[in-house]
C-alpha cells in the first residue's frame, strides 16, 4: 500500500463551494481500481489549506489507473476551478506497522 498526500490550497471565497463539490470527487476517486480509502483534512491555522490522503494498493493504481484515465479529467474539471494554486502530491510508504 502507498499513501498519496495531496496538498490543496483553495481560494478563500470558494471554500464552501469546494467542500460542497467534494463528495462528487470522492465518488470518482473511490471508483478507481486499486483505490483503498481516503480522508480529507482541513487545516485549522491556514484557511483554505487541505490535505487529501488517499491510500492505493500500489503507485500504478494512482499514476496509471487514475491519472491516465478519463476520470482524472472529470475529477480536475470538478475541483480545478477552486484551486488557488496547483496541488502538490507525493507518495509515501510505511516505515512502521503502526497506524493512527
């Protein structure tokens, strides 16, 4: 399993619209082969900053099954207009067996 961490910065005046649209984005991403689970975290200190954490079976599930599919374009069309700047995404693998 890998963890994708996407840091999203949302335009301040678009936050409520972004959060209202996000359930549709969840439905898209959760339909991808190799998807395991996800969660969205909103930053308390920095308004408009979100961490989108997605667990994938492997990196190909994200980079091929999702990023190279038409569903990625659908996902970006749904959320892209809310971004104050392009999201930054990185992939992580577990070092310990313990999870929070």
